[in-house]
C-alpha cells in the first residue's frame, strides 16, 4: 500500500474489524509494507486468533475495494504469515508503545530503523528486553 487513500482505507477497515470483534485499536500506523498496531484484545480471544481475523478480513476487503491489488500482488496475498507481538508490562509501558508508533509515523522510519527500546535499555538487562532476530 503506497497511496494515501489505500493506507487511509486500511486504517479505517482495521479499526472497524477490531471493533466488530470486540477489540480496540489504541494506536495504528499503516506503512507501505507493514502495519503497527497497539491493540486491546479481550481475554477470551488469543493473540493468534486476533491477528488471523484482522489479516484475513482486511485482505478480503482490500482486494475487493482495490481490484488492481490482484495484479500488483501476484501471489494473491496482502499480508505475510508472520507477525510480532509485544505485551505491555514487565518494563514496557503503554506510553512507550504509543510513542514508538507515533514516532515511527512522524519520522518516516523504515522497519529496520525503528526501535522500541533504546540500546542502553537493552544493555541494562538483556533478559528483560530480548531482541528479536
């Protein structure tokens, strides 16, 4: 998704899907090739189930709305199979997650440039803040 109207529709769509399934998107940033979400999921729904719902319903609706996606994404898939989850707590506050998402959008950071934790915080106690590969 590179065009502003595609990203805007994707954001509105994800918010609507989340709401319909009892979830709440607190903060969101739609980039060209990925989405950052700070989302509240009810305890009776697993994280994997929430991700599956958001990805499958949004992909179906995005392909329906933007038919040219079928040619653009020849694999027929809007989202990749992977996702990253970090829960709030244990040294990660809600404010930290919101700030990360907002700064990612404001600074136009590429995926490899955005960091949720400053490097000094990681060095303090690497057991609390493991780096993903």
